[in-house]
C-alpha cells in the first residue's frame, strides 16, 4: 500500500507501536529488508514508539527477519527504539488477537506488551 492514498501518513504513526508480520507468505529475507528500509526512508522509525515483529508462520526465515530488522534499526540509528520479536499475533499459531487503537505499553527490557485499556466497550 506504500505510495497509494491508502497508506497512513507519517502523523498517523506518531507515538504508535508498529506491528510487523509477514502473514502466511514466506517473504524472501531480502524483500523483507527492502520493505523495512522503505519504512526507514519514509521516517516511520523516527516517530513510532516501538516495534513488535510477529513470528513468521512455521518459523520460516525467523532468524533472518530478526537479523534484517536489527540491521535496519542500526542503519537508521534507531538502536534505542524498543523492539520485540517473535510475537504471537497475525498469521501464526498459537496467536493472540491484538486490538488496534487502544493505549498499550511496550517494554523491550521486560520483553512485554501490555494492553492498558479496554478494547471493547459496552
């Protein structure tokens, strides 16, 4: 969706946690790196609060994806940005469904993501 009117503008990323996952597609690690680099060039890493990388389905390319994310964070001088990898959301098993648009806290030190407000309101 990059480059289309459907992709969020940079302001919409400010202070948010960026969730990344490859779905059931076993994206080649080089293509994954190119996507991560594009986000860096778009300045997304400059404004997000942190990143959570989903575990790829069946663990395919998992270590390579982690290496690529680490490389890109270094390339864009974002080594201090909180990042958690191997998260169980998206297209893997077992999975956790994450609500979007609610207050959450990401702690890379504690390797935790907490949802801080109700996702469903009566």
